[in-house]
C-alpha cells in the first residue's frame, strides 16, 4: 500500500460516507472515451450504459431468467424475426415519450456499419427493425442468431429517436439521455460524471434507485483511490488489488467483498504476421513456447487470488459453447527453451509486449519470458491508444482482457476476435467458418460442435495465451449496502444506505 494511504490509516478515526447529502462517491480507474455506450468498449462504459439506459430485455442475475424491461413480452415470429410488445407510459430523461419509433431508430442506426459502432459484434447480427404499431416492433436478424436475447438484455440499449437524430454520438456522449434509473446531471469527458436518481423511472425489473446522487470521478491510480477512501473522499471502489484488499479487510473499517467475473486475461499473438512477416510469433513453436514459459497458476495464487482460475480456452467457462477439452500448456520452461531452439531461436529474441492495465501481472510475465530467453520490452499505454495500434495490426504481442459485455455466449468473445475483424491476429479461414456456422445455427448441438472445433484449433495453434479469469475486490463504506454480481456490472441502482 502507498505511504499516503498507509499514513491516512494510521491517523485513526472513521471516514464517514456522504450519507447525509445522499451522495455516493465512486471512482473509475480508466478514462472513458465517450459516455455513448455504442462508442466505447470499456467496462466503465458498460456500467454507465446499464445505469443510464434500458434494453428491451433484462437478465435477472439472481434467477438467470430474462424479464421484460422496455418490452413486456416477445416471441420469435420465424427464425430471423423477433416481435416485441413494448412497455407503455415510459418517458426518457428529457421528457420524450418512449415507443416503437425509438426502437426502430436505434436499431437501424447501430446496425448500419457506416455509423461506426465500436464493438460491431454487439450489433451486426441485426438487419433492421420495423414498426408494427406504436407499441409493437419487430427486429429482423441477418440470419438465425440464437444468442439474440443475450445481446438484447446486455449491450443493446434504446435511445430517444428525436434527440439522437439531433445530437448524434458526440452530443449523446456529452449530454446522455436514456430511460434508466439514473439520469445524467453533468459530464466532464473522461474525468467526472454526476448522476441523479430519475424520479420518473418506470416499474421495470431493475427497480427504482434509492440513492439520490452518484458522483463518479476518474482516478487512475489505485493508491490515490485508497487514500481518498480513508479520508472520506470516496465511498465505493472496485478492482482493488488482492494484497491491498486484504489489508483493508484487516482494518475492519470497510466492507470488502471478492466476486468472480466473466473477464479473462490473455496474450494476443500476431500469428498472421500483420505487424511484420519476420515477427517471431508467426511460428507455431514460438507461440507454444510462450504458452509454456508463463506460470499462470503462480500469477493467480500470488497476484490475483480470490476467485480467479487459470483459463485454457479462448472464452469464459460459463459461456455457451466454451469447450474446455482443449490443448493446455503447463508451465515448463525447459520445454519452452527447446521449442524456441526448434524454431531457430536458441538464444531467444527481443519483442515488445504491449499492455494497458494490471502492470504487475504484465511485469510478472516479463520475468517468466526472460527466464527462457525472450526479452520482452513493456509498452504500457492508455487503452484507447493500444486499441488503435491493435486495430492497425501494429502489435506483435499484447496483454489483453475481455469481459464479453457480460454476454454469456461464446459469440461475445471468440467470434469477436477470430472472424477476420480488426483485432483478429490469427486470420484463420477454417476457424472463421466454424464460428460463422456456430453463430447462426438454431440447433444448440450444431453450435456446440462448431464452437468446439474452433476453440480446439485456436488452442492447438496457440493463437492466444489464455491466462486466467479475473475476480474483483469491491471495497465500500460500512454505511453502504451492496451485493456484487459475477457479471462485473456495478449496479448503482441496487445500492442502499444502511
């Protein structure tokens, strides 16, 4: 723990939450590019998305069942058409009435690739939406897409058609308007977000918010967050490293809760040679060597701790189609050295390792790689900068994590990175074909079979180095009641004062 945070601890006294002013003070670690949920891919953006906006459907985390949100009921008309009956009497934060026109406008806007939604996988399965009547709408998919409800309950939010047509993504990022439990009072881009309880919220499954104001500041340094937690400048933080969470728990002054997440960490290797054909990781033996070089279990045991586990497949275990019977690469530095020699690198080689988060994890991997002769130079960048480099194919090896937008289906991760998109560094036509079949079949057995084939080849060819699943340590005031969920979405509207 930093000397600043430790000094605050030693002063004693109780840091009180801002219960008196009914304001929950929280921190984001990552600078959010845009509050418009279709134009960012950060977890912080997902959290704001679920808070400010609603989707047609809601996934109840306690029961695992879909419930009507902006829609009250739905049915498949045929293999590619979903019909929704919409909730009446809903208004947006700016007073606009919600109806079918908003659904049609939103879907048709985000489904058009020309409009540049950041994570195309979330929306490119939709062909169009059509209005049946004021409170009935149909969404037509480009082909059978059995995971449709997962996406409609997750990243697909409904925007006000009149307002969005007027202000566009830039305006929505500065002055967001939704139907969610909280409305936005102010945005200082990337730095400060103030949310107010929306008194006009409908009677949907999320429930009405009880805390009046949520004040979120971006504080990249965890030690600064901790210092503010002790001084009362913050009431709620998450993603706290395990060693610091253990010390906080020992003080008895805060609620400290560990929860698993769907997020997985992995090394992305440029097997396709996008960053240069002389790139060492274009060779299978080198990729296999990197897999064998890293002691993933030691990183989990010593750094992540909590509910994290090592991962062998390029997906999260609970996701539909996540085949677990794939090639696993045990920690074996001698085998790694032999494979490097076989590939023509008996003395190893130098390579850049890019990362944007969890520097301690990245540095641990640097040490393991060095032990087998790979000199990895850490390039630690802001998320947006690294994302742009990857999309341009300029990174040979990068440490990434992906939370699948909390969509519990393999299409939300494996298909995102192995179907020849901007962040596909394998470019394997056979893998893409299997994923295409799995993504569009209405037969669960066919989906499982093809996802299995794809995931097994990804592992056999060592296109990724799957590392571990993440957990998250939530630390918050004793005056606050909150139960984290395993989907890594902080639901401020479920927080309560004791």
